[in-house]
């Protein structure tokens, strides 16, 4: 009896881990891309990578400070003066805060492209895991830079992408993109897209008013999914939340009067329409982010390890993101629910690696911490009717529940947690 109980416990641990862990191994850029970057550097031996990267970061930091100062100043002005201030801000920055020279574009490909690729790969891996039948055949990338997203998509969905439309205002970045692709770029098409991506680009749009207009427009360009990624900083995370709220609020208010609620059983034909919007990741809910209610906000994001070309060297990239999809959130049985407390122990299967959207476990938003004989797991909990809201909670796990304690001891920020 004892041996059977122990075997069941081991099986339970394996099942929980298969269901909950969302992390991917350290990401390494494809060998072909690496060889193209090395060729690019040989063609531009004059580029001082450190100098160019330092210049770009300094310019971005300057404009972030300028925007913050402008936002604070607006609060002290009357409505008429506010309007004039916004106009002057837009005119002063209408060409964009960052001007990329050829040296900058080459330096970006050599130094920053691996971290951008790793963030994109991690986010799109989660999309693939949660929606296994999704196929991005037509893609639009706003602020595409050297075309990093195309490489990540090719790696995750080989031969699936047929057309792509790249939006990039920098001639230098466009030139580098073509050089890296070397004839492999798919043709461009302006029709509706399966996937629209905006990665590390919104913070370079000159004003918040412009950003809201851009995200509204990008949402109209996809009939399926929109991905937004920004740096994992207070500013970046707050920006992602505001863009998320704009899309979700605008889209769901548009249809709220037509139907009772925004969540339908999968059997309802309207559940398969493009009405409404829901969050694929990282949120398990479609309401306002609970971090928005804090005075200082907070960082909701992930940290992804990067495997450098030197075998033993690891780097990391921190980022905030949101993936939104058209349509009502489908509601029904969730395969992972079999691992909830009290559920029978079953053998993990390939299906357990799929974290779909129907039941919605909680998401771990901070690294779990050990305290005494227990572990505290900070999570974002879906609340309200049909997960229309959320709250932040600390779950205490003790050794009395061995399977859950084992899960907590290995869990990382970004993993799922059973409800």
C-alpha cells in the first residue's frame, strides 16, 4: 500500500509540473541568423557596437524622461493649455524619438537582436502551447526593426507563414532586415492578418495619444491575434497595461449591449465569431490589471534566459507582454483541471503540455519565497463572474501537502497555479 501511495505521489508531481510550468529552456538564435549577423559585421568593420548601443539607450532614456515631465506638467494646466502642450509635444517628436543610423542598425542586430528574439520566442511559444491549432499564415510586424519576429515565427511554425508586412520607418533597419533575410523574406501583403506584432516599439512612438491611436489601428489589422511586448520595467509594464485596457475596453464595450456577458459555452455558435476580445496570455482574466490599482503600479513580466554562442554563457531579458485575441472567451472543461486538489491521479500525456484558455489557472506574478516550513506563492487570481476581474493574492503552501509543496519549490514567475 505504501509503495502504491508513493508512486501516485510521484505521478501527481509529474502531472502538476507538466500542466503548470510555462518556462522554456535558454533560447539561442538560429544558426542561420547568427551566421548572417556575423557576415553583416564583416561587411561593416567600422561599426563601434558599444558606442552605438550606448547612444541609442541614452536617447531612449532622454525621451522617456521628457515624456514623463510633459505628463506631469499637463496635470497643472487648464484644458485649453493642455491641448496646446500636447500639440507642441507631438510636433516636437513627430519624426520619432530615436533616429537609427546604419551603424546603429548593425549594432542592434549584433547586440540587441538575441534578447528581442528570446522575448518573442518565449511569448509565441506560449501562444503555440495555449492554442495548438493556431497557424500564423499572414503576419504584420509594426516597428519590425531588422525583422526579428520573422525568425522566431519560422522557428516555431516552420513553413506556415506565407505572407508578411513589415512596418519600419528606419531605412537603416530596413536595409539590415533585407541583408539578414537574404532573399528569404516573404512577400508583403496589406490584407487582414492572423497575427499582428508590436515588440519593443511602442515606447518609441512619440506620445501616449499616438500610442493609443496606433494600438487601435493595429487591432483593426488582425482578424485573430495581437501581440505587444515592451521592456520589463515599471514604465514598460504600465504601457502594456494601458494598451491592453484600450483594446479590451473599446472592443468589449462595442458588443456588451448585444449579448448578456462576454463568455459563452463552446457549443454556442456566437463563441466562434470575432465579436469581443479576450486575453490569451499572460492574464487568466479579461478585467483591469490588479496592479493598476497600486499607487506605484508594478511590473508584470517574465525573465527569459538567453544562450549565447559561447556554450556556458547565459544572459537574460526581462519583458512585459500581452496577447489579445478576437472573439468571446470560450468556457468549458479544461484538461488541466484533472490535477486540482482531490482529483484522481492520472498519467501525464501530450495533452497536458497544452495550457488552453478554457478553465484558467492562476498566474504566478512574483518568484515564490520560502518562509519557515512553508512557501508563499504570489498569484494573480481571476475573480468576478466568468473571470471579468482579478486580484493579487499570496498563497501559503506547507509540507502537509507534499505534491503542492513540491510544485511551489520548483515554480517560477510566469508559471501557472491550480485554482
